[in-house]
């Protein structure tokens, strides 16, 4: 229960209910791709990881650990199981700097640090990693490690407090592009364009950290680099 200024309460659904919801969708109208966001606790994470083993479509996992206003959205126990049980099921995981540092145990303060974190997360079980650099100084640079190759996506930083849901929207956009048949690097490139423009054109809703503009047409120029 939240608004743009605060989070009052976080309630986790019973794991069996969540699994039944997933099965009801997948057995009737299978998606072309899916995304997982905040899971909340260890029981839900384990239940989702188990059923994800049955998926035959791309799965993007955003390891949401803390909300915009500081509310914890993943228990410490769930963090420890994330890389062992869920990350190997995912086509891509999309941690921000805080989440990547929490998962690797190493502070990240540069693009080189983001690359090292992506490599470590792949060694720990992830198949592909997008480390989001929105909290670094300077250009908003994200680092993708996929199939042994690094890709960097740069965009000009937008000075605004209205960035609520940025990471969730970004990962959802990547999922939509994968569902449309894009290769992973192209899906990230298009989604980086979308989220950059969505931040820039935010509607300024609420008295605190408002949401981005989900109706925008992406037209930003994103600088992409591919390195070995």
C-alpha cells in the first residue's frame, strides 16, 4: 500500500495462490515472454523458481529488493536463494547497483565495477545480466553481459524526482521486446530508449516521486558499445 510519498504496508500472497494464478494463465494462454518483479519472501521465491523450470518462453527477472521509499521488498533469506534457485531459470536478470552489490557482496562505483559484477553474477548462476547504472554519476550507463559479450548502453541523465517504477518499467519493456522476437541486445537497446524518454516526459504526478510516462514513443538516441 503506497503512494508517491511513502509505503505503508507490504503484504505477501500465499505461495500456493501465486502458483495457481501462474498455472491458470500459462496452461490457457501461454505468454511469449514473462517478467518477475518483487517476490517478497523465501517461500514465494522458491515456489516461483520451481514452476519457472516448466516455462518454455523467455523469462526476465528483476531482483527487486527495496522500494523507491526504502521499504524492503525481498527478505534476506530470499536474497541468499535468488542466485541458486531462480537466476538460472531466467533469460536475463536486471539488478540495479544496490541489488548487484547485495548479490555479489562487492561495492560498485564505476562502469568497470558494473562489468565485474555482471561477470561474477554469471559465474554465480545467472545466464545473462543487465546491471543498471542509474545511480552512478555522469551518463546513465547500463552494462549487459550476454553470451560472453559485453554491451554498454549510454543515455543522458534526466534531472527529475519522478522516477518511480523506472526499473520495473525497463524490465517490462525488455520482456515485451523479447516477446516480439527481438534478440536480447536489441531488446535492451529499444527498452533503454523507451525508459529514457519515459523519464524525460514524466507527467509529474503526485507530491513525491511520481511515475514515468508509460505512453511515450521512444525516440532518444542511445549510444551502444559491444566489447569482448
